[in-house]
C-alpha cells in the first residue's frame, strides 16, 4: 500500500520503466493502480533502433507484474520521508 | 488516454499488445477485467525478424489471459500509417523472465 501511495505522488513526472523483457519505456506517469500497473503518456522506447515494436504507440498500460525497475526523477523522492514511512509500515502501522 | 488506471478509455480502440513470450498482437479492444484478461477483435500478429520485413498474420477474435500480457499500447493510427513495415527489421522481443 505504501508504494501505491508513493507512485500516486509521482503522477505527472517523467519516469523510465524497465520491463522484465529488457524493454525500457520512458514517459509521463499518468496513473497507477493497486497492482502497480502503470499508465504512461507520451511514451518513447529508450532504444528505438533495437526495439521498433512500439513506434506507433504514444500512450501505454504496463502490467505491474512485468516491471523490473522504475527510474524516478531525482527530485521525485524524499529519502528521509520514504525511510520513515517504510519503517512505520514494517512495524505494522 | 484519460480517466483512471483501468483500460476503459481504450475500449473500441485499436491497441498493440506485447505478450510475455514476446509477441506483438494488434486488435480492437472489446473487453477486459480486473486480471487484465482482454478480448481483442479483428486481431493480427506482427512478426519481427532480421531477415525480412514485418510479417502480419491474421488471428481474428482473441482472448488473451492477463498473466501473459506485458504492455498494452494505444495505437496511434496516423503514426502507424506512416510506418513502412516491409522495411522494419528487428529481433523479436525477448520473453519476460520473472
């Protein structure tokens, strides 16, 4: 639940989502749901020459289960707040 | 693509699906559920290879189980019309390894 809330805070920022098939997609985070499915707008594949499979796609839905990493904007994370929140969550509330 | 995180906004639109085994299937989204199972109408597969241009295989009406879906993209018809598939060469996408 914590990371769901966390990703909701990042809506509107540019992120790069790396998938478990090595495809990396950059775009503006449009929304996220409870499964951490991600919707991106204005997308572009990071290595378009190698992966031309999404050349005509500008908006996409990425299933949470295939996400390996989400690269965040440097100003998108306040480490201290996230530390505190993860510890609170680990303690169970 | 407006509204929330669901696929409502894509219903009756042409979408491009990338499956976990690396296939690319294009079709019209007719329905979906919580588990991302989807119904695709008038679908076809685009087969990428390095030897020849992209081959299109007609599939028809398909249901794809959500487990097997990686990405669902909204196909921009204009961008797609400008693609010369016969000249596109690429390795097929790798399968997803969990």
